């Protein structure tokens, strides 16, 4: 039997089991959806991190999960459109430069790059980043940033869907089994 046929049989059996669960079905479905979203997020973070060279923690920070609940059985993943700070792209250079050095180098998927007259500094708040002065005199400094992640996510959207679907079927079966075991102990 093919994998698609097995997947279809599993879904039909799970639909029947959900109908038998009655009022608990929305809660079971919400729990399974939330766990599937987290699994999909993990697959997406791993793929994007490998593609861009950004640390997984920086990619994960940009993904927010709007979880399902009993009354709203949908999960939404949102990806922040902000540009990622350049420090996340393996930036190397003087910290702080105090006028010395040749700038900061960084690594993007296309190769290494360099920003002349830039420096790495840690702000009073503890935030570390790559900065450059605006203008010639000692004016304000601006933090340099790399590309944003939403366009990279589009490339890996099928991988997210696949991981989430497989996880949903597995988690739905586990949640139904868990609910049944609780019913057996309550009776």
C-alpha cells in the first residue's frame, strides 16, 4: 500500500474517532494543531538557518505562532518583516575600533562582504551590533542590518506544510488516545 493511501486511511480513522469524542473534539483538535505548528516551525527554522547561515535562535525569534483554541481551530504563523541585524551574519571586526581597523566583515549566503568604517559595539542596554556613523562628524550612529527573512521563508513553505501535516496526523492520534485514557480513568 502506498504512503498516500495509508495517510488517507489514517485521516478517515481519525475523523471517525474525533466524531466519537463529542464535545472534547475541539480541544483535542486545538492541541494537535498547536503541536503540529511547533513541529513545522522547527523544520522551517532548521532549513532557513542552514540556507542563510543565521543562528537558529535568531531565525526562531522572528517566527510567532498564534495558537489555536477550542473556539478557533486555526493556527497562524507570522514572520517578522524586519531586517536581521548584521551581527547575526558572523560579523567580525574591531570592537570598538576607536578609529582603527578596516571595518567589519560579514558572511551572507552569497559570500563574505565588508563595510568600511563600521565597528562592532555593545550598547549600554547590552545589545551588541554592527554600527556606522552617519556623516563625517561625530553624528548619530546607525545599526547596520542584513536582508529580511520573509522572502527566504517563501522558498521553504512546502517543507513547513509537509512537516506540519505529518505531525498533525501523529499528534491527533496521540491526543485522541490521551483523551480516551482520561475517560477510562474517570469512569
